[in-house]
C-alpha cells in the first residue's frame, strides 16, 4: 500500500499522459520525479502517520484491524533497505527529517536473500501449510 499510493499513482498518471515519465534508467534525479510523489511517499512511509491511522481505525472498530500491520511492517523493512541516494524512508515525518542511510534493497546482499526467503515462505505456505494437492 505505501508504494502503491506514491509510485502506483505516478505510473497511472504517466500512462494516461497526465504526468511526465521519469527516466528510470538508474536512479532518476529528484527533479524528474513529480513533487506529489515525494509528498505521498512521506505520508505513506511515516510510522507517525501509520500509528495515528492505526489508532483511529482501532478506536472506530473498537478492536485493532490486524491486516493494517503490514503497512507498518513495510515501513520497518524499508528503513534499513533504502539509501539516502534514492527515496530514503521518512519514518519520523512530519516531526523529523531524519533518515537512515541503509543498503538499497536492490543490492545483492539484500535482494537475493529476500528472493530465497520469499520462495521458502511460498513453498511452506502453499505446499506444507495448505497441504500438497494431488
């Protein structure tokens, strides 16, 4: 959800010709990414905003809506896997501009273990947990 509300909207806007398409060969310059994408990214990647919305939903429902925790988990995973060179995670926004200079998720030390862990999870979930279909 956090990336969908920033980059997904950019993708739709560029597809419809409503926004210029950034040059995605390597990291685009900040100037080539529309301002609204940066604004939406700040909002959707803030633990402060997540916690506030999670609390409001909890109060309205009178119980926590646990699927929303995936949003918070996304932010926690993004913090160490984004460098300050390209969309660092503004997890304390709007109270602080502090960002962690992490190892980008595209780096082999992050990317390949992630793919392996996802494969193991899917095999476990769809094979072992749900039972092998014969």
